[in-house]
């Protein structure tokens, strides 16, 4: 009776064990390669396949894998001998090895040896569990199922590509790079054997801490392989060769570019084992050195941060995205993405402003008055001046842009209008200037808003591409055709490029031997923000558009570093690097442009009585027929919203404020009105108004010569306290 009960109990126990076991077994995937397709983070490579993101956050090795026929035969033999010598004989579980390991562990009184087959290790990778006896029980059944569904070669290939090593590396390819900084097929036989031994215990056999233990284990494996005639070299030669670990010293800090590329990949729903980007790591390294060296040379003048961005505007691909001092732990703010940081561009917006003016009827010969100018800004007045503090009187648009003169730029934005110019900039991809046009006012011409190097360079690629706007691409083969658009014509773009690349046009402020005169024709513009907080240099040739920014991310002023004194030299060095192995061509000049002979001093058609020069004109828009600057009829002073304060030290009867019109010539008469009442009539565009406290509105009626009808200005509201 007791025997029956025991027998029945055993049956129940084994049946229960079988049910529990069956319920906890996990299915074996039909395709091992598909099982690892879950991606936590994309893997990115540069344009020739070099790894960019040195990250091992993914559960699986997604990119550094080899087919079984590409894995060295000796390496495969070494792993089988070291990890599972009866791999090709058992059906998933090596019972002989298990019983032998159990005997050794019982004698030692502790676990001194395991007996997991390669198939069992693969199931452990597929179905991670706590390292307990029950887990080993389940792994045996799953390993048997694995071998029923997959061949030995498939299992071994998966194992060699996914076996874990130190520092989250997986697979022999990653291990070869981690320990020896080389590809797998370049390793010596002893180095290959080292990879086979290290999987046993990457920690206790660490070559940097326990090299003696590792040497003994590798030599022991080599001896066993020699006995089986598996070595291509004599055992003695392998045994005397020392294991030397070599870690890669070369790192590329492209984290910000990768973040940008990842956003584009996500938007395009692109994922994969290796996403090819547009960046060129070799060029990236060279430009990094150029920027870092320039920053080091300018450090004594309080220059701490920098950035560079290079675009192939033929393909619109980002080739280099450099952050100054990237990866150097002792440098401040070098973790900030200075390519995307918003800073004031200074004069770097002027080519875009004059592009807008050309679109509205101006020409390269249009005359602009470069005389002292005071304009309303906010509730006060601001005196504009050029960088050199010099004034040149009447200058052509070509000279105004070439010499980066500030006062003509203010007159240009008054002609174009801040609202129109701001809308134009947004068409070029500049979205950071998101405030109302009144916030920027005329100061937008001189870069009083904040934008990023990325946005500025993207806008310049529109000029370089002769008026076509295309989003910048970080992914190889990316096409965002829906975002492509024509912003302006190639004749306007090529005329601006011609001015920007004209050494004679910049002679007044920069001299004939300027650093901006590049060996190959290159359209170049610099910019400097107020108090020397930002310095820029941007340019393009027939193939590349490049931008460089320098400054301090904490807004500390530099010591008189301008765009020409700081980043321009780096820009020049970058273009030299870009042009080294190619034949640079001249900038495109539209066939629609017409060359005409004009008087250098007036911009009118040349006569025998004037000094003449050639100038390019857009077809249908000829030289000016008059010498005055095109301008609207408006009150310049007082400005809208101006707030004045009477000086208590001056008697009220002696305090005056100058009313002034925007620059006009051929004035016949001006009638001045305050609060709707005519207060004065003058023959000049100025009038000294006697101050009194209160709120006021003013306008003028202007009668021009040549039988023009009277023009009434807008009403200006102001106050006196």
C-alpha cells in the first residue's frame, strides 16, 4: 500500500513538474536575426561607414555582425573547444559535461565550474532569467528546442555575434575593437584565442588587471588546439607572444550632430542597423583642429567658445558639425550645441537685406548716403556709425555691402521695411526671429535679433544655390522635396555673390589685401555683434557653404575680436582644406545679368566727363537716372513712441528738439504739424521745435520739386516729460 502511494506521489510530482516546466518554457524564434530587431537607439555611421555613436545601450549587437563564412575558422574552433567541445555532437545539452561539473562542484563544496553548452548560452541570451538551478533546468529544454529549429552553424553564428563582453560590448567584432582597436580579420592568432577565453569571465580575466591569469588561460587553450592540429602557427611561438591591449585613443565628439540626425530619422521613420549620415569624420577631425587651434590662439583675448558648420550645397548635405573644444573636460560650455545656439549675427545679415532690396528695384549701382545718422529706437534715439567710425558720403550698394557699412544698411531696411525683411528671412529658414517686426525695427539690418549658426548657414546656402531653398540634410539619401522652394531668381543671387567676392568692393574698410580675399573665388561676409560678444564669418564657393562663430556662451565680451579678426582666418583655413583635392570653379554668374558702363561717382550711365567702371545689372533694371537715394517720405525724428525729458538745468525757453525727415533731395517746402496745428514751414528737411511737456502727435506735408504732388507723412506719437 505504501509503495503504491509512493509510486502515485512520484507520478503526481513528475506530472506537476512537467506542467510547470511546460508553462514556463519560452518559444524559440523562427528567425534568430529577426529576434534582435528591437532597437532602443539607432546606430549611425558617417558617409563612408565609420561608426559615429559609440553607444552600447541596445540589448543586442545590431551593426557589428558577421556571417559565419566571414568569421575566422580558427576563432570558431577556439570558441567551440573552450566553451563546448562536444558542440557538434550533442542535441543541446551536454549531459557528460553536466555530470562532470556536478561532481567537481560537490567535491569543492561550491560552484567552481559550469557546463552550459553554446546552445544553452544562446537560450539564456534569448530568455534572460535569474541565475538559479530552476533557470538551468528550463534552459536545457529550450536549448534542445533551439537545436531542433536551427542548424549548428546558425546557432554558432548568432552566439559569436552576440556573446557578451566587458563594457556592454557584444560579439567578437566589438570585442576586437574594444581590446585591440582593430578589425577582427587583422588580429593575430593569439589575439583571436584571447577573445575565446575572455568570454568565460571578462572581469576576472581582464587583461589590464589580471594579465597573468589571462596569459595562462590563453596558452592552455593554444596547447589544446595544437594537440588537435588546429593552429596555423607553432604553439611555442604563440605562447611566447604577449597579449597587449590597445584602446582606441581617437574619439569623435559628434553628439549634437547625432541628436539632429536622430530627429530627422525619427521624422522620416527611418530605423536600421546602421543609418548612414552625411558627415565626413575625416573632415570633421580636421575642422575640429582648426577651430580649437584658433580658439587657443585667441584665448588671451577672452575668446572661449566656437562652432563651425560645413554644407555641400550641391547635395545640401551636412559634412561637418563642429563644437569648439568638444570632448575636452577642462573647457567651459563645450557641451552646449553652439551650432544651434542663438546669438546676434551683427552684419552677417546684410547680404540677405541687400538681396531683398534688389528684389524691390535697387541695383548694385544704387547710391546710398553714408553720413552720420540718428534714428529713433524704442523710446529713445540711437546714433548709427560704421565700425571704423569713418563716413564715405555717397556710396554704391556694391560698396555699402562690400565694406559692410552700417548707415547704408539702415537706409536699406527703411526702404525694404523691417516687416518685409523679417518675412523674407523666414522664407530662408530663419525661424528664431519670431518676435513682431516692431521689436527689431531698423536694428534688424545690423543683426539685433538672435539666430543660430545653423539658420544663418542654411540661409546662405539659398544664395549659393542661386535662390533655391532646401532643408539641410543629415541623412544620406534624404529627400524632402516637399520643402524645396524657389525664393528668388538666380540673377539676384549671383549678383549678391559677385559683390561678396569682389575685393575692390571692400577696399575702403578692409583694404586691398584683406584676409577675406580667398585664393579661389569665394563669397564671404563677416559679422560682429555689439560689445564684441559674437564674431561670425560665413562664405560659399561653387560647392561648399561654411559658417564659423566665435564668442562666449556666458555672453562675456571678447577683447575687440571682430568677424575679420577672429573666425575669418578659421574660415579661410577650412576652405583651403575643402579645395585641396579638387578644381574649384568660379561662382556662377547668371546669363540674365547685363554689364553696363556707369559713372563711378553717380551710378548713372557713363559719359566722357566722368570716371567710368563696369557694373552688372538685372535685365530690365538699368542704371539710376538720378543721384538721390531712393527713400520714402517719412519723419525720422521724432520716432514713434519717443519719450523725451526736459533738462532742469536749461531754461525751458531755450530747450529745442530737432524734427527731421528721412533723407530727401529736391525739397521745395515742408509744412510741420503738431497736434493737428501748422507750426512751421521750412525749405529744409529739419526744424527745431521748442520743447513743452505733454503728449503730442506730429506729421509733415512735403512738397518736392519737379511738379510732384504734396506727400503727407505718417503721424508720429511722442511725449515730453
